[in-house]
């Protein structure tokens, strides 16, 4: 077994975690429940009575049920059952393993689809290349065709299971483990429900597997019992141990039972407890030591993934207005599935760019906001005249093109600090703005359709009205300076005045001289669904001219802006799809005028790209008087800001975990 193969697998696994949702497990991230259980060892005859099975006894345990990859239970997948037994005594299989714990890692497929570390390395490289494109691991399939063509059907069937109820499913260890000191003895584990398989149809909910666990254990209060079985071979040479792709023609023997008593396990506290638990086949007694190259890879990959997850889980979660629980409490299954897709996409882009998934390249500076609140603006806790707060302002192009000459839009984000610690900490209010008065799609569902479409497909989206060409064109700038444009927040926020009365607010940033928007495209310009374009071939400007021009102005001249707010009274019968929340619709400026809030002056550019890269901007960071409107469905107008609040922290964590140097 080549150590390089193990290192390759580990590096790719960590990279894929960073490219998706690094704050959750790299595999089996969706937990349906982590439940308390009793693991009772039965009287076991020789030669099976080794390790945990030496004598009969009762142990406390926890059992975690999960999906392998899918967030939607209705989709085919592999499903996991991880058992942690407490109070196990004896020598450990790995010196770094925890004392007194014996883990059993099982899934609802009897065999694994990879034999060796070399196979695993090829698979992971192929998966990393093709999964973001929605394609199968083509290179690995070609490898199997040449080496083990019989394993292709194993690979294709591996994660194609639709379970009815996780409490009535059968689970296998797939790979072998030792049983006692004899090096030629190996076993596999199986867990079988005593109640038999359930014949009801699959559910119609995104989370029906968890819901059925709740119905059994918490509502019906019915205990669930499994038989824990071993399958033993005494001829376990390398050809047996390193071929987990075939089933053994050996009888299973029941050596223990697992009893899951009635319990309430679906609380946030229980969920947090389950997420903190670490499982590994190497959390084992020496008598049950993991065998084979697949387990040798797991010995390295599992702890590396666990360390990575622990290290970056908190990133992007500082000082947020709404918790994840508040943001996800009422969203429907379609919204959950779309959020998962966008999280993976933006995490992948952030990992690929070693920086922001969008708005990758830009420039930032430190300065101050002097509040000059218009008397007509509602009295509130944050926007109060005569105070001054530190701010950081960052300009960028929305696309991920490093070349400033690319035809694109422009953006501005402002982070307000409390004033207590200067520019340190996460800040108290982030406002994200772009050129153009409104967005070119109406909902996060339409935005996701746009993001995942090809250039030709985007032309069709324009024809279908999913993408709106005039609004898209308005966001373009034939750019000469970041100081030429006006920037709009597009989405609106709920705003609560000092008396608690709710209205809605949008923000815009305009030049300090109150100049008009400059740099709009010529009347004959057509975008045809493209959010950005290559530079014209003969553009003589420098690739970083926007950045350098702004830095020059900040150093030797004046960089000033005015932040304004636009207040819209709460309409009667407002709901998540009310027109007031439509991000593709600008409010009438005569009826709802822009009111001054503060003057912003930049004192110095930030020349350290690492500092700029570390800036964390999210619409969910705000004082109590400002809140994101919440949606229940991805087709609703309110879904845009709602989704950004859930997707941005994960992408931020990916960016923060990327190896330096990170892109701006």
C-alpha cells in the first residue's frame, strides 16, 4: 500500500469538504437522529468470544442514523448506522483512539465498491473532477473496466437505496475486522431488525426518515430491537481482506442485541450532541482491529476530516441577526434542496477560486461613517444623527474575473463597526450593494436556475422571462472608476422603528458629490443573459486599472460617499411573495424618496490582500432594527435574502480554510 495514495485521498477529501459545506461531516452529513441505546452482549461460544464479546454484559451506547450524501430523503442514497459502545475494556486498536469506546460503522449495502488504496486514490481524483459537473467518476469507471470489470455493477448500485424506515433496515460493515489475536481470522458485522423489513411506501417529505423515527420512538413510544451479528472467516489472507466488493458465503451468528428505547431525540440539544460525536472504525479494541487497505485509509482520513470540521465550523457565524434555527424553521422541502445545491455550488467556487465564489477581486479601505440622518427617517436605535462609526468599504466586480477590463457590473459592500474596538471583530451591520436599481431575477429559485445554466441556456432563460434583459443590462458598467456608480441593495429588509412599527428599507450608496450614475452601456448594448463578458480585444487599460485608480484616489485625493435609505410602509396583508419584496422591482422614488443616513469617507486603502480576503460580509449581520424577510418557498420574492443568509457562511468558511495565499 502506497503512502502517497493515502495522502492523495486525504487531501482530496479535505478539499471536497471545503468545496461544499466544511462545517459538516465530509460523508454522512445529514443526521436523522442520534439516539440512546443498550448494547447487550449475549453468551458467545468459542471461537467468537473475543474483545467485547468475551462475556455477556450490558453497555450504554448511542446510534447515529444518516444519509450518505443526499439532503432529500426521497432521493436514492446509501444510509448509515454508526454505533458507539461505551465502557469497552481492553487494549486499543490505535493508540490515539479514545478510551473505553468501541465504534461499529455500518451502511445499508452489504459490500463496498473499492478494494485498495490505489483504487481509492483514483476514485477520489475522478470524483473531485466530475462531481461538481454532475457527472459520474468517468476515469474510475475506466480504471475498473481494465482491472476489475465485475466491480462496475457494485459501484453503480452502491448508493441507489431508497429506505422506507431506518429502524427496520439492515446494515452491514462492508469491510472486514479482526476477531481475536489470530491474524488469519476476520469478520464482518451485520445489524438486522427483529421486526423485519417494513413494506409501507417511501414518504413524500424531504425529511420523512427522521419523521418516521420520531413517530416510532417519541410518539408511539415503541422500543426498537436489532440483532448484532458477526460473519467469520478463518482463511483471511490479503485476497479476502482486500476485496470488500463481494459478499462472503458464510453464516451470520448473533452475538449481541441493540435496544433503542422510546425517547425524544429530535431537539436542538440532541442534534448538537450528535453533531459533536466522532465515529471511526479505529475507535476499537485490539481484538476488533480494522483490517485491509480501505480501513488503513480511514485511519488517516477520518481524524483529518474531524479536525478540519472542528477548526472551521465557527467561521462565518459571528454576530448574526438570525440563527440557523430561525432561518430554517419554516422552509419547505424544495427550499431545503435548493439551499443544499447552492451551498455546494458556492462552496465549490470558493474553493476553486481560493477566494470568494463571486465578487472575487476587489479593493477595500478603512474609513468613517458620520451619521447625518434625514429628519423624515423613522427614529430608531442605530441610525441616529451626530455619531461616527468606523467602517470598511470594499468594491468589487460581481464576476470572478480578475481582469478589470472585463465587461461586468460593479459592487460595494460596507461593514459598520461598533466603535469600541476600531476595525476589529465581525462588525455590527453589513450592507451589500450592486450597480443597477434591481436584480435581473425575482427569486432564489430563478437565481439558482441562472447560476447552473450554460451560456446558451441563459439566452433561453431571457426568452422565457426568468432572466430579465433590461434589468441585467442596467447592472453593467463600462467602467472607468468605482467612484462613478450608484450602488443598490436590491433586496429590501424589514425595518423596526423605536416604537416597534415595521416597515421595509432598501439602501443605496451614491458618490459624495451626489453625481449621477456614470458608465452605463450604450443604447445598443445587449447582454443576452450573460452576467459578464470578456474585455474587448483592443482595450488598452491595465488589467487592474479599477483597483489602482481607487487606491490612488484614496491616497492622494478624496473618496467620499453618501449612504441613503428608502423606507416603504408595511403594506396591508404583506406576505413572502408580496410585490414590495420583489428584488427585480425598484420602488417609486417619488412616493418613497431616498433619505440621507450618513457620509462615508475613506481614510486609507487596505493594501494587505490577506486582510481584504478575510472580510466577511453577509446580509444577516445587522442590529435589532433590521431583519431579513423570511420565505417558506424558493419561488417567493423573500427567498433571495433568506437564501443568502444561509449560503454565505458556508462559502465564507470554505474561503477561510483555503491554503494561503488566498485570492482577494
